[in-house]
C-alpha cells in the first residue's frame, strides 16, 4: 500500500504540474497570442453545464458512477488493516478411531496462540512490549513478532530467549512457523530512588 | 510522508465519493424533472454555476489565471519531488538464523543513538542517520569539541556491538565545533 500511495501521490503531482505548466504556457502567450486570449473555460463546456442535454446527463451519471466506484474501492483499500490475512484456527486430526466415532474434534484458536506467545515474549528480560501475529496457511504459518526492547539489551541474549519462546510455541501448536522479528529500541528507563 | 500519503489517498477517495454522489443526484433529478432539491445542494449548484460563468469570461492571460497556474505548478512540483526522492527504509536487516529473520526499526535506533550521545557526553545537537538495508552506513553528527570524537565513536561502536553489527557497518562521525555561549 505504501508503494501504491507513493505512485498515486506522484501521479497527482504530475497531473497538477501538467495542468499548471499548460495554463502558464497558454496564458503567457508562449504558444501564440491567440491562446492567451482564450477563455479559461471554453464557452461550449460552460453552455453544456448550464443547460445540459439528455446525452450530457447520461455522461454525467456514468462519470458519477465511475467516480463513486473508484472512491469506494480506494477507501476500502486505505482502511483495510495492512499485512496478510489472519491465520484460521488450528484444527487437529482425530488421534484415535474411538474419538472419531464420538465426533470429537480439537480446535485451537489463533487468538489464544497469539495471546500465549505475547505473554511469553512480554515476560522476557529487557522486553517492554510484545506483539505476535499469526497469518497465512495454518499448516505452515507466518509468525510476525514485534518487540520493544531496552536499548542496552544484547541481541544475542534476546535471540536465544525469543528462540526458546518460539520453540515452546512449536511444541504447543505442533507447527513450524516462518518467523520474522521486528525490534524497536527504547531508551533505558532510569529507576527513581 | 507515509502518513501524509495515506491522508492524501483518503481525501481523494472522499472527494471522488462526494463528486460521484453529486453527479448521480443531479442527473437523476434532471432526468425525473424533479424541481425540488435540498437547500445545500441548491446552494452548491448556484455556486458552481457562478464559478463556471466567471471562468468562461476570464482570459488565460488574466493575472488571476496565471497566479492560479503558478500555484498549481508549485504544488505539483513539490509533491512530485517529495514522492520521487529516495525514502529511507522503515526497517533494516539485522540477522537471520534458524529461528527467524531479525529486523530493526531504523528510526528507533537513530533516536537511541542521538540520546545516548547527548546523555553520555557533553555534545549537543546530536543527529544519527542510518542508511543501507543490509550493509549499514551510519553517520553521526554532533556539536562538540574535537576531543570527544573518540568517545562518541566508542559509544556508537558499543551500540552496534550490542546488535551484533559492529563488524560489517561503516561508521562516520562528524564533529562540528560547539558554539561558545557569550
């Protein structure tokens, strides 16, 4: 979405530049004095706007529909949460024929797994705040971890501790996630004696 | 800039929605020959007609048209320059092991370095700039006495060491002489 917004911004800038340069070139007489004495809005367009014909109304309605559609699509894209869609709940196969007969099933909620991981990561030394999000295919989930960490924390120590938390997650869920960890550094707070 | 772009896109979306509704409302009202319109729409229509009439009587050589065109050129150029200049990455690569890929939020590291230099030395106006996605290029500027260069370099190196990036990062410390208070 960042790239799309950037392209959109560049396109708007280019459009404004083209309109402005054309206006200046025509108005200053650089392209001939005939253009400089032209009306800023051609009389034919003004006439159509004041007294629209049936065809004008159809064109206006179609343009309105198009603008509405593009506007709604753009709004939906901008308001959608970034990142991949959240992972579905984990469903486990029946361990025995007896359980299958009883129609029992085991479901582990994604929210529960994320909460457990957040708690586990948040309790690590040096970690001030933790966030975990599971996305993608439940068989091979993508795990995104965001950590806010004291600036004095050594990455090697943090890595081994986060690694243990991920191992616990693997044992609990039985899934091997593809993990990305993003770290925010924060200045160390000084204790008030 | 990312927030500005998002706001710009949201504003454009809202403008398109309002313009679309207006065009549909006007064309349906005309097609069905409905004379009645809400007060605000009537006012909007009148203002639009007045504006269009003014525009159709103004010549392109008029100073108001030229001033508006100059304004549009400036805004367009500014927007284009802001969008096309290279943006620093939001996150930079730290490491990869069997557990995970590790990334660091660039701005937080720059902020920590800035406050570290100011807190631990007598330098003022410290600024840190980290560039490069995988191979880091770190530049630290500060107003200080030249004797502090080694101390500032040591602080920066120790921060990089904590992140395991001291070996493969380029560090440049620029010292500007601190101004004396009269």
